[in-house]
């Protein structure tokens, strides 16, 4: 009885474990089943080495064609990084951990990188460090934008004097609890759902993936995430009249919110990061910086989805601020909003670039922004100076000096309670991972970016609400 040709026989003459091997093995033991095994193996060796010689063969032509097509299919080649990182500006370098700078060094070696900068609140993240600003040529990096797409700050300054707040503090606390909802996965249902024109955007019909997220977006509209997201009442002080904002010198009650695009944005981030990693093979140290060409279908889809998530995040803040103004019967004297974890098309040195600001505030000439401290430290209303070396950016906060794990390990409940009492802050929710001591000194951070922004007013937190379930940004 003739011995069949085995997979090992074909592997020994140069075949590899692939679909081609399966086809060849089946063919060898069917069309050539009556022939001598050694002769069949020799024939298939010639076929492997010279498939073009078998294109006229009645039996072997399909396999020869498949071999040629496989040989001509582009392989998933790893994209090389440039040899040395391009130079970039670092603000507050002595306060930035080595891990953040190491991540920025890798980002500056991408072949699509044009320029970069590191803000004084920078710390290590995934892909681009938090506090990293990266300008690229016609490429968008999903993890350069971040998971919480369009995360933003929004500030409403009310026509309510400081004294009225202190006289009615219990009422303000009740309204803050009544009109906010926090935490990963949390949302509204039924008649309690909010409404906003963003839900009518045609971009929700971009593709089935985005369309299927519409209900999630609707349920979480007007809610805040976990982690460092907050809604807080505080006193904002203008040392001088600001003509542009039409605000007189004085101290006013204000509402400050920090949150992003919730589960909607996080799902988009995860989906398009996976696509980018499939399409853009980078060395291991740069894998989380996989990018999409903006001329590609995938790049265009992500760009539209990212902008929709940004609009959605803004809508969440608007719902909260509208509810709160109505609840306390206040007139809004001015409102300022800015976002990070986003990418913008901007002109840098005469060419259009894609500017990623992951945990960094836009600070172009005259652009307003809010830079918060911690639940006890002041935040600052600022006006950008348009510093080119910083790619028109500034910090987005104080920045962590302890990881969440370190904070829980090193900070006691008693320590946290005492610091809140010392600063006269009433806290609703939050865990020790968000304790003030886990953050850098905001005054130190602001001192490192005097070339980037001018301070317009100082905001002092008084009643702070955060997620009370231990959840992170979702």
C-alpha cells in the first residue's frame, strides 16, 4: 500500500504552515495518490520553487496561482521609527516623572511626527503621556487622543455674591446632589433621560457600530464619569474687571464641571485603537501610538466619530449647567468651556498638522481655558498666550504625583478628612485615590507655564461632588 504524503514531508521541502500547505497536502494525496511518494514530494518541491512553470498544468495550476498570489501579497511589515527623537519643549521638567518623558521620546520618533511638547502636569499614560502634545502630518492616533474623548472643563459664573452662598450652603448642596449623577455605567432611564440636539446628529448614522451606541449616549447624557471627574460649587475671584468677559472685579458663586464623553467615547476609543493597531504595525514600545491615515476610510471614520464624541461631551456639560442654573434661580454672567483628549487641524509653521492634546489645554492667543487644581486646591481661569514652542497649549490640571494605588496605600481617611476641613470643603463621594495629596502643587504647575497663559481669575472649591463607587473614567 502506498504511503501518503504528510504535512511534515512538505514542511521538510520548504512549505510553511498556511492555507497553501493544506491545499498542497490534499492535492498530493488525491490527484497523485497512485504515484510513488518520493516522486510526488519531488514534484511538489519543484512546484514550490518554480510555481510559474506550472501555470499551464491542468491539475496544479490553481495551486501554482495561489502560491504566486501569496508571494505577491504585502506582508504586515513593522513600521520603523526614526533613529533619534525629534526635539521638543518641556515645561516644568524638574517636576515630571521619567516615564512620561520616555513615552514622549518614543512619540517623537514616529515617522508622522512633526512637533511635540510636554506640559508641566505631565505623567505617564497609555501611548502618548498625559500632558503630551503631538503634531502629526495627516495622521490621527486614537491613543494620542485618549480613552475619554473630548473630556472638558466648563465654568458658569453666576450673578450670586459670595455671601449668599455661605448663607444658603445647605441648599446648594441639596441641589448639587439632586441634579448630578456619577460613575462608570451610570445613566438615566425613562422619563428622567435628558434631551439635546446632539442626539439628532446625522453622524450617528456613520456606520452600524456608531449607530448602535446611540441608546448608550442618550442614557448617559447629562451625567459625569468616575475617577477625577467632578461637579462643584466654588467662589471665583476677579482681581480686576475683565472687559472681554464683561465681568466686574469681585467674588462670585460659580459652577465648575469636569467630565467627558462617557461610555460612548470610551467605546469609540477602544474600537478604533484596535483597528489602528491592525493596520499600523509599530515596534513594541510604540504599539499604543498606532495611527490612522486621515485619507483612509478608517481615518475619516475615526475623525467624524471623535468630533461627535466631543460634541456629546459638551452637551453633557450643557445639560448639567442648564439644570443647575434653573434650580438655583441664577443668571449666568459668563460661561467658559475648553476640552482636552482631542485632536485639532491647525497650522504650524505654515503647514496643516493634526495636533493631539492628551490631557493638555488649548492655549492659543486669547483662547480662554480653565485649569483646575484638586478638590481643595484652587483652579484658574486663564487666557492663552499662543506660545509656539508649546504648540499653543497649557496644562489641563495639576497632574498626579501619586498613582491611584499609591494614594490608597499612603493616604488615610483621617488625613483626607482633615485636609478637607482645613480648606472648608464639603465633599460628596470620591475615594482616597482622588485625595488632594495625590496631586502636584497647582501653584508650582502654574509657575512653570507663565509663558503659556495669563491668569484671569481664581476659583476656590467649596462643595465638591465626585463618583462614590470607586469607578474610573469610562
